[in-house]
């Protein structure tokens, strides 16, 4: 907001705002140090196709192996990186690493797509398209194997560059998923106008699926809407078999959640995916 406020506007920072700003600067400086020191890692969480019982996608989730703090979760540093602009460099690192990991998955014989999270601010510049296209090219991986997870808010912005970057990527085969669907602006008009391939139902709806009639109906409606619009629906945050049963009843396409697997380092995921999922004792569909 400060950028657009004009010259004669005075800003009054209270103490807590100042403390927060200082905290952000410290985390940001540490993050840039950590990036240079190669402290980040991508964990993967399998996404299961309910109908075929195959894991054919995995979501990449960033972790920070911090020398003092131990394993640091993204909620601690992604919001900071978004505010300081470091998300652009961090996001490029994520895509680069996901491309390297794609080669590892393929060499292990796993035919999968990788879904990577993208922040809205990574789309501000049309240069993002060239940068990402070159990352695919330099790593010799097929851009069709990637899904970009974005949030509804991206479509609400007035930045034309966003849409151009999305369209250009879609043309080279990158698919798009709306992450945390249902928690955003709830203007669903954009679903008709933009290339959306997947909806990821936010885990907050899935959590109370068995206990809240309202959440159950909302989930059912989202799945129906996906069918009408020809958009594949993924339910996030599935922790219990009962939730899976209900989602299957509603004809949901995919599930993701602790019930199947927590996010884990790539080698663990490869081992886990190579075991036939349908031999898992509690996987009775
Ligand atoms: P998200 O994209 O919605 O990812 C799903 C989050 O839910 C992950 O948290 C995952 O570990 C967690 N989760 C998965 N299954 C379950 C479950 O059954 N129950 C519960 N309670 N949680 C589950 P995580 O890994 O801490 O990531 C948090 C958020 O950080 C992500 O939410 C995503 O928005 C962001 N993020 C992660 N990696 C990246 C990245 O590389 N780039 C950007 N821009 N954001 C990222
Ligand atoms: Mg996500
Ligand atoms: Mg996300
Ligand atoms: Mg989500």
C-alpha cells in the first residue's frame, strides 16, 4: 500500500509493526543465506487416483533443513518470501529441483506428474514464463509433467501479466490447479474463462466431512461442479478411511492426505509408490 500512497502521506509504525518488519528482514536474510548454502529440500506427498488406485501425481512441498532450527516448515518462511520478493528466486529453485527430481522419479520407473506450489507474486512479470520454460528446457524434462498450484486470488488481481503467463505456460502443456479451493473469494466465474485443470478442495472442508452436514454438501457440490466444468477434483487433507469412502461415493477423482502418506523425502516416496498401494491392508475400496 505504501507504494501507491503518494508523496505527502505519513506512515505511523507502531512498535509491533516495527518488530514484525525486523523479524521479516532477519528471516529473509537467513533465507537467502540458506538458499546459497543449499539448505532447502523438496518433500513429496502422493496424490492417489481413486478410480485406478494409482499414484500418478505427487505434490512438491518445500522444507528448510536449518542448521540451528532443524526442519523448518513453509508457513514460517513462504509468507516472508512473498512480502520481500525473495519468493521469485525461491520459486525458481523449487522448479529447478522439481525438474531434477522428475528425472529421478522417471528413472525409478514411476510415471508421474509433479504438482508445484506457486505464489501469486511469482506471476507479476511476463519474464516468469521465459524463466520457467528455460528451466524445463535446461533440465530436459517435459513441461507436460508439471502442474502449477495457484490460488483463486491470482484471478482476482488486475495484473494482465498473470493471465499472459498462465496462458503461455498452458500452451506448452503445464496444467493448473486451484489450491485451497473454497477458502478464497468464491467468485467462480473465472473457472469458465481460464485454463483450470484441477480443483483441490481445501482440507478444512474434508476435515469435518463426517461430522458436518454442511461441509458434506459443499464437498459434494464442488465435486459436481468439477464434473460439469470438466475439471478434475482432488480432495486434500484426507486422514481417515471414512472420509475416503464418502469422497468415493461422491465420485471424487483424487485424494491426498496423511491417510495415504505424509510428505516425505523423494527416496521414501519412491519406495512407497513402488509398493502396490492396493495391497495396503486398510485400503479397502
Ligand atoms: P498446500 O499447498 O495447501 O499444501 C498442503 C499442506 O497440507 C501441506 O503443508 C501438507 O503437508 C499438509 N497436509 C497434507 N495432508 C494433510 C492431512 O491429511 N492433514 C493435515 N492436517 N495436513 C495435511 P505444508 O507442507 O506445511 O505446506 C504449507 C503450505 O506452504 C502449502 O499449502 C503451500 O501453500 C505452501 N508451500 C509449500 N511448498 C511451497 C513452495 O514450494 N512454494 C510456495 N509458493 N508455497 C509452498
Ligand atoms: Mg498445494
Ligand atoms: Mg498452496
Ligand atoms: Mg491446499
